[in-house]
C-alpha cells in the first residue's frame, strides 16, 4: 500500500487530480483561507514592495506591482517608476512586429517618464554636492596646500 495514494497507482486520474490540487493549494492558486486573508496578505505585500521600490524624494509613485511586471516579463533593470508605461509599450511593439513608426505615443510617454526620473536624480545629486561643499569649508583638508600653490 502506497502511503500517498492508498491503494491507487500514482498515474490514475484521481491521484493526479489530488496531486494537482495539493500543488494549487501550496502555490496559493487555490485560496482556502477564511475571510480573504490571503488577499489581504497580498495587498500588504504589494504595499511593502511599492514602498521599497519608490525612490526617496521622487515625485513619481510606483504604480506597477511586482506581479504585473513578472507577468509582462519586464527585465529587472527596467522595473522602476515608469514600468507601468513600459508594459503597454512592449505589448504594442510585439503586436506591431517592432516597426519603428508604430507605437510612437507609448514610446514617447515612456521616454518622457524616464527623462523626468533622470532629471530628478541629477537635481538630487547637485543638492548633495552643494551640501558637501558647504560642509567642507569647516573641515581640515587631508592634503595641506603649499604656500606657492
């Protein structure tokens, strides 16, 4: 007697259904919790992910969720605050066979979003450099200046 399947053989349809059901429960596809507890947990995970992905001082919130980006196969390097615009752009590109004159509106909005993110980072870097310069005036330099320099 097999301990997992009783008197049945593992390849019989009832056993295969039981294995699939077990996999569905373990993977979270089949939600057997009471009161939508699994859904609340997913919402909590999404909120934590969005907080982790958002850049401090950035005016753009993280709109696309991790599940959406995984489903759309967005590369890790492109999972930023503009990923919600990249997903429809890539779908349009695939449906239009990557013709360069197609999907211009989607491409323009995505590139504009990326440009705005880069400009925000540049402004933040300038502010950091200015604050470091102001802080250096009171410190002793590591390499002293010579009299003739």
